[in-house]
C-alpha cells in the first residue's frame, strides 16, 4: 500500500475549542489522497479524547509535556513520510477545494523548483466560540511573508480587503499557520550540528514564534522558491498580525494585544533569525536601516516591557549554537547576497 501524497499535520495544546471545525473542513476536502496527524503537546482538556472518539482515522501522537511548536512539528515530520507535509494551525478552516487547488500546482511541471505553497488566508471571527459561515470575513490575514530593508517580516495584505491579491505570485515565504512543504525542501533544510546530530527542520531553540520565517529564509538561501496561490482560500483566527502597512502606533497597539510569552519569544527570535540567516554584505549595506529599527524597538522594550530585556541575555547564551547552525546553512547556500537582496523591499 502506497503512502498518501499528503500529511496534514496539526500541533494541538488545549485545542478542543476549535478542533471540531478544522477537522470537519479537512475531511470535507475534494482532494482525498491525504492522512491527518495530530501531535498533542500534553493538552489538559479533552482534545485527544475528542479526536479518538470522533476521528479514529486520525493518527495521534501525545507528548508528556508541552514541547513547543517547533519541536512538535519536527516530531510529526519524522513520524509519517508523505512527499508533502501541510502545517495546519488548530484555528484554521479550509474551503473544500483548498487542497485540490494547491496540489494541482504541486503536481505541475511548472512548479518543480517551488518548495512551499500557501493560499489566501482570510480572518475568521468566531461568535461565542462557535464557527459558522457568518464567522468568515473578507479581511485578509496573510497572502505570504514579506521582508524589508529593516528586516521587519510582515504578512502580505494583512487587514486589507479580500478582493486584492488575486494573482498567483512568488513570495519570500508562506505563513506557518497553513502551508504545504515538499519533503525535499524539508530534508534539504535539515540542519545537523554537534548539539543535535539528528537535525532540525524547524529550529527547536526558537520554541515558538517566527520558526516559520526562519525556515522560509533558510529555504531561500538554499535556492527554494515559495508561491502564493490566490484561489486557495482558508480562514484563520488571529487577532494580531504584522501588516506591511502598519505605522508605528498600530505596531504598538498590536504588540499590546500579545501575551507576555509571545512578546518575549517574538523579540528574542528576531535576533536569532538575523544571526542565522543574514548575508554579511547585505547586513552592512542596510546597517543604518536595521540599526534604527532595532534602536526604536529596544527603547520601547526598555520603557514598557522591562521584563523582556532578558531576551538580550538569552540571545548571548544561544549565540554559539546559532553560529554553528549558520555555518551549516551557508555551507549549502545556492544563492548569493545579490539574489537575496532582491527580497529586501523598502
């Protein structure tokens, strides 16, 4: 018996609130050659019981503790060996033809050098915890990832009307909320070091937040392309997202909505991204733009989020590991600083 072409992978942690909706949308897909894997990070609600009772066809791997998003996804990638792996957040609802549209591109000869695919994510706003047709909005959540000269990473189109971005196009990367990766990309991006000879697809030192950006950046360095497919529609519950058009006031408002843990990891992991993936020549070319952006963030942290100053120390502690990973990444680099600089939009 051959393996399904696709594994749809969901990392759960106390996810019962949204799980019925995401699983229903998955099993209503018109494309059927897939299997579903849930990696549970020691949920204390009835997440696992619900799956086993209502969806016995789903493979469940339950951890004894919360390992974080990156490590749990790495577990899943190793468990089932489909040629394509979809990362799907627990708070996603797919239109019935999402997978069919994406796979038509994956299986096309025109997209052989594309390693990751994402569709148009729109915002989903549940009412009293319930999701139905009225929960679906016409507001964009993400049409892919964008990086600029300040090295700020944002979601393309976030907050704009769904009528925009109606053409397929190459993007820097795809949001980890819902993305299809070719296994070939994942294996190529696997980074092995003395500290972790088994290797990591997603950087486990990130724990959570921006690990999808890290993988997207690494894949770019290794020569992989990423595509936004405009007709593949799905919906995502997210109150905060990094719009490319946000002014400073809006950025601060969004940051205040985040949990303290999210603020810490997001801030810390941004530095880890730069250490691992930045071309030295591009860094010095954009030094003043990067410095000005980081100085403003540091001033805000020092005044309003003093507890997150510890992120600076954490970066120093992790520096040797990040430099070791950087060395392994750039050993395999297939693009140069000039090709990468094309993605650094103003």
